[in-house]
C-alpha cells in the first residue's frame, strides 16, 4: 500500500511538472508571435518608404525577457521591387508592446 502511494504521488508530480512546462512553452510562442507583429507594425509605420513598394516579413525572433522590456533579435526579409534581402534587426520592445527602440 505504501509503495502504491509513492507511485501515485510521483505520477501526479510528474504530470504537474510537464503540464507547467508545456504551458510555459506555449506562452513563449505566443509572446514571440506578438513581438513579431509589433516589429512588423513598427517597420511599416516608422519608415518613410512607400508601403505599396516595400514589403517586410519578420521571419523569426529570438528574445530575452527582462524586467521592463524584451531584448529582441529579428530575422527580417525585405522586398522592394526586384530587390530581395534578408537581414538581422535588433530592438528593445516594452512589456506592453507599445514602444519599440531599434538599435540596428
């Protein structure tokens, strides 16, 4: 009976651990999508380029979550006419996603 109690406890704790881990991963994926949308919006509203001619596509983001902001590195594809290039942009984005400070 005592062995069965230990097994039940271990199974419950491991289930809780994996459930928390899965949820944390989902939150990180959701945050990444929000950061990509925020950066895309920033690129279209902050540039003086004609948005009918210049197209941005944020392909990927790597980020660190700080206390007040996200420190991000974006992989961005730029298309303008016949020019097609992919590069890296680095920016800090506030936690509420309202302020983007691009470093390069």
